[in-house]
C-alpha cells in the first residue's frame, strides 16, 4: 500500500543522491517533450508541501522529541546530514522595555526610512527620455535609478 511516507522514501536521502537527482531532473526537463508548465506546477506543489510540513509546530515538536532521545550527543548524523538542537526565531520586545533612548532611536530610524523610500520613488521616476536632472538641493546631476529584473513564469497555487 502506497503512503505519503513511502512516496517520500523514493526521493534522494543524502547529498550525493540529491546532486545526482537534481542534475538528472534538470536534463530530463530540458530534453523532454512533456508539458514543461505542468512540470513547473508540480515542482511548485512539492515546494509548498515541504514548506508547509517544515513550518508545522506539531511536526517540529515530533522531530525535537525524537532528537532528544539522543540526549547524550549534542550533534547527531543521519544520512550524512548533521542535526543539532538550536534555539531559533529569537525575538526581543524592545518597545515594551520602556527604554526612552531605544524609542527615540526607533523614531529616527522610521523617519529616515520614510524619507529614503520617498527619495527612491523620486529616483525611479526621473523621466527616461531625459538625460537626468540637477538636484536643486545639492546641485549634483542625477539620473534615473537603474533597474534590473528577471522574467520568469510565476505560479500561484
């Protein structure tokens, strides 16, 4: 009987297998006559499955519980991967500390970020047909901010 775990078990389980599988999959996608867009959607589905599972608190607890069975060791190895317990996602509530100096600095940062964003918008909107403009404040000649991008197919699940 096929289960989700049995399906998962046929995928690569160590670094070398991942490297070989990735290379093989890439070559097959590029050389195949199957619908590449269907393959893209399937890959995005797999990506979402993995992301959802790895973000799940119950799954995290389950993995940690199993790891703690190896409590004598700080680091263990499974299929060539090193596993260790670590505190992650640490957050501090500085605003709740009551520190006036921190609040003053935060206010300055927020003001500067707003000014920076406004200036960036200005630099993005200098006309393309214009060879630039002279900044009235500094007298410096400035041109439109250069833009780079990558065109690709985006999948929305």
